C-alpha cells in the first residue's frame, strides 16, 4: 500500500495532526464501489469489513503506528470515525459507535471531517507568573576575576578628600563583588543544573530548538531527576523513601510470580487457569491507578518522541526515552520499571501457558497495559494506537531505556564540581593573592549523532569483522591452547570466515588456489608380493 504521507513534525497537538493525517489517507485511498442491499443499489460505498481490512493494512504500514496494531483496534478506530462523522451509514446516520466487523454499508460524507488544530494558549503576563530566580541570572556568578591585578590609576588635580571618599566606595564595591563571586552553590542551584543539563541533552538528541511547546517546565520537578539517577538498587530499579507510594506487597508478589513462572514458588496452586487469575489481579491494580505511569503532564512530550520511533532512528529513540523517563516521579518510574520487566519476561517465557485463548502473549501484554502507561487527561481518539506503538518499543528496549545514563550522571557531576572549584582561591596562605581564582576549563560533552540505516549497517558489519579478527589473533597467540586444539579451531575459523582468514594468511590462500590438482596421499601400508611357496624345488 503505497500512499504519500506527510511528516508530522514534533509540536503541540500532535495526536490531532495524526488523526487528520489518517483521515486524509483513509478518504483518499479506501476503494469505493456499488453495492446492493435490501433490493436497493448504493453507489460509492464500502462494507465495514472491507474498511477494517484496508485501514488495518494502512495503520500497520504507517511508521507512526507500526505492525503491532491489531484488527480489533482498527475496529475501535472506525467506531470513532463513525462517531466523529468521518464516515456515515448509507442512510446518513452517524454520531454513535455502533459499528462492527460485518457487511453493513458505509460511505464518506461530503463535509470535511478534519479536526481543527487548537491555537496554543497565550502565555500569561509577567504579573501573573512570578519568574523563579536563577543562579545564572545573578550578575557576576560566572564572571571570574583576572589573574593579573590591574594597577590603580592615580588622578592628579583631585581634591584629596574626594579621592579618599571614592577610594572607600571603590573598596566597598570590590568587597561586595568578591563576596558575590565567592558565593557557594545552593541546593536550588544544583537542582537547576540537573534539570538544565538533562533538557539540553534531550534537545540535542531530538534535534529540536525548544521543548516549550510540548513540555511545561513549571510542572517539571528537578528533584525527580536527582532521585531517579542516584537512588537505585543493584538492579537499577528506583528505591523510594516513602514506602506508602510503592507497589502493595500482594501486587509485587503476583508480578514476581508471573515474571519467574514457574520457578518462583514451588507451592503455587495447581488448578487450571491460576496464572490467568494472577495476571488479572495485576492488570486490575494498574487500571485502578489515578493516572497513567507516564503521567498526564508528560503526555505531549512522549507523544512527540513517537516521531523518532523508526528503524533507522532506533538508538536515537532509546536515548530520548531514556532521558524522558528520568522526568517521571520516582514512584511512577519504579512502577514502570517493574511492570516492563514483568511484561518482557512473560513475553519471552516459552513455558508460560496461554493467558488468552485467541490473543498471543506479547500482543496481550501490549494491549492490556497500554492505556495504563500512556493516555491523555482529555479523551483522545488515537490514544490507544499511539500508546500501543510506544509501549511495544518500551518493552523491547526496557533494559536500556529504564537504566541510568552514566554519561549524563558524569556530565552533571563534572559541571557541579567545576562551579564549586572556581569559587576557591589557589592559595589560602597569608601572602596569597585573594583575586587569583582557580581556572578550570568548562567541561565539553559529546552527544550522539543521528545516522542513516545504511551507515548503521556498515558500522555493525565493520565492528563484527573487527571482533572476528581479534578472535583470530587470540587463537594464534594464546599460550594456553595446545597445538592440536589450535589447529582444530583455526580450521573451523577458516571454514566459517574464509575472507577474514584469507586476509590474515594471503600466501596460503593463493597457494591453495594455484595448486589445482588434488594431492594423492601414499597408501598407509605397502604390501609386497611374494612368490607362492611350492614343494617343488
């Protein structure tokens, strides 16, 4: 199904833009023909089943949604199309979700069904929102005094009394400036550093100039970033100071039982369907939470990171989601980590009995918990499809996405240490020059660069070949391998990787090609013919 699609760029109301894009493609590409029903002919219409089939293929081939979209989800989207008058039945009725996967006839209305894009709310005036003071706004905080003192200029023809008064004022000003420059970092300053560096990395990874349209920084708590990166257990899971927000013990026990099935508890009940009851218990708990794990406040941010969930941008998407999930409240991040680990293990467990008679285990995991992980505060017609795409990617890369990025932790620590060091004099002795401050270069940070799919495959091939070359050298130089095993392993390596072996031993490769005739090995035993013994002499 080749249809031109518009690139939905990151920005506010991305879900509405995607709705309009799917609507446009559906109206432009859905085949229409004449149908007969109840002894009447209806022109330019289609059956519900035909619409489900065509739209299902469209959604699966669309990079914004992906192959995890199910036929039932397509039916749900068509129900919303009928409710919003994207389609109507052949009698002109619409406004309900009374649509099933059958042969009932529908058609497109003549009016445009596209949704209007809301205008962004104007920013409030400075009087209504008090701007929080920042250490970056304070004059002189990043201004360091020169190492070399400037000589005082003497002015002639000046009243000595006036000169003394000006010198006193100048000295007081210098002392005040020195105190300002020597101000130590406060807790608030350090929290702003954690927030600003994290968002700066996210901006560069996504390649956008600003996040203001998809993230309200007033709702962003930098303490969440600090907690999520510093208070983790040996498995990388967030630990909570306040246990009242943690998973209840019975839910955690049920999740462990499913994640380690059937090795978790040898005394588990053996009645048929026990694992389904446990799974329902876990899903009911997550459905009962007051808001999704990715929170309503960060909905627009995560929806826009759907824009890089492409095969050629896989590493960019992983790094972007790694930073986005650091913005979550610690309790939400912990629940997300434990849930994604359980989902991933259940999906990969071949010993797990089927949890649904008609749906595969992986599909069941994604569609059961999608709305518990991502949804908007206001009802959005594409919530389920967008959440399915994101949750599927999260489950496949949960170990990388939900880990602490060490490069970011190091960058923040180095920057805070740098700002602390610049406030300390080089020598604190009695003869030290109090104006000489430590000069430390500002740390530079490297960021990931997005590459094409072809470049990624080339780098993967080169890395693989380099690893094989290193393995060959180990086989040749390892003194712990006896000669018999070495020859055997080298022969196996030559058979499996002839190109790499040929580059390492080009002379032997040419010799084998030049010698066209097979070598005839001598017989193992040489039997000599003797004359038969005779009684005659």
